[in-house]
C-alpha cells in the first residue's frame, strides 16, 4: 500500500501553516508558500522509504521543518527573506538533505542519523546561522555562506566522514568537529576577522584551513594516528595554531603577509612540522615532544622570530631566515639531535641549546653585525659548527 501527498499553499497577506504527513512507502509531500510573512510549514514522514519532501517559502519570519524516518529519503527547503528558520531531520540510510536561504538573520539546521548521508546548506546574507550534525558512516556535509557575521557548525561522528565549509565575507565563524576514522575537513574563508576551527579525534584524519584577509584566526586540533593538518593564510595580523597528539602526524603552516603568528605543537613519534612565513615582523613557534621528529621553519623578511623546541631523541630542527634583524632559536633535549640555523642578512641573532650526548649544531650566517651562540651540555660526543661571512 502506498500513498502520495502533494500540498501547495499560497499566502497573500496573513500567516499560514501547512502540515503534510506520509506514513507509508513512496510518499511525496510538497508545500509552497509565497508573498507573505510569519508562515509555518511542517512535513513529517514516518517509516516511509523512497520519499521526497520539498518546502518553498518567500517572505520573512517564516518557519519550515521536515522530518523523515526511513531509507533513501530526500528533503529540500528553500526560503527567501529575513528571520527565517528551517530544520531538516532524517533517520536512516542514503538520506539527502539540502537547505537554501537568501536573506539576513536566518537559521538552518540539518540532523542526520545513519549511513551514506549527505547534507548541504547554502546561505546568502548577513548574520545567518547554519548547523549540520551527522552520526554514522560515509557522511558528507557542505556549508556555503556568502555575507558577513555568519556562523557555520558541522559535527560528525563515525567513519569516512567528510565536511567542507566555505565562507565569503567579514566576521564569519566556522567550526568543524569530527569523531572517528578517515575523516576529512576543509574550511575556506575570504574576508577579514574570520575564525576557523577544526577538531578531529581518530585515525587518518585530514584537516585544511585556507584564509585570505586580515585578522583571521585558524585553529586545528587533532588527536590520533596518521593525522595531517594544513593551514594557509594570506594577509596581515593572522594567527594559526596547530595542535597534534599521536603518531605520524604532519603539520604545515604557510603565511604570506606581515605581523602574522604561527604555532605548532606535536606530541608523539614520527611527527613532522613545517612553517613558512613571507613578510615582516612574523613569529613562528614549534614545539615537538617524542623521537624522530622533524621541525622546519622558513622566514623571508625583516624583524621575524623563529623558535623550535624539541624534547626526545633523534630529532631534527632547521631554521632558515632571509632578511635583517631576525632572531632564531633552537632548543633540544635528548640524544642524537641535529640543529641547523641559516641566516642571510644583517643584525641577525642565532641561538642553539642542546642538552645530552651526540648532538650536532650548525649555524651559518652571512651579513654584518650578526651574533651566534651554541651551548651544548650534559653529555659526550657533541659537535658544533659556526660559520659567519
């Protein structure tokens, strides 16, 4: 037995509420409201496979909700106006949800439970809020926002999840949280004073943040094995922070502009971190704890500062600075570590501190009024080389 329901409603002046329910398989519910405000549309489908629900509203202060339970569900909500609210809730496998809002101060929420779910939210305007929550395997979420002061939040729990957030405008905020294995998260922001945060817990995670503009903030936190984090910022006064806990982690931060700050902290074995900065008055800090870590900082410009701190055995640290009045420091505690600082320019300062045995320190400076210091203590078989031209 199957039943098909189709509802079309048109509102001219007063508010209107529409309700459609399909409790059997192969059901369809359609609600259309236009030219008005304070409209309310609700579609509820239970135990309905191969269903489809669509709501279209035009006006302000409207509310739309779609609730589906079953397999192969599809839901779509489109709203045009200000102060609108839309919510899609799905439970089952193979669900698809799409939500589109155009206007200011709109709110959108998509919640899915099951496998192979896909959710997409597109908002255009100012002060919009989008939230996607997924639980299961093979989920994919995408949020696109165009405007200022928008907020996007994606939370996924399960394996093989994928999340992507794109924001264009000023003062936007994006947050992605993933729990599980083989997760992938990507945040792209264009504008000033934006904030992006990605938090992942599990194995084989991958995180990427790309920001262009001034005063942006990027934060990546990963806990698990085989994690990869990449942050790219173009502009001035940006901040990037990467925190990884686990084995075989990889972190890369690239900043182009002045007065930027980058920091990476890794705890575990086989970690590798690279920070590249191009501009003046930038600061880069790298802290690694464990064995076999590799840290690399490269700076081009004047008045930059770079610091690498490593605690463990068999670590490698390399700082390369090109410009004047730069400061480089490497601190290593453990056996068999290697430290290298290369500076090209005038009035640069290089400091290397190593504690324990069989460490190697190399400092090479070219230019005038440069200063180099190497301190090795607490062990045997250490080697220090300083070359100034």
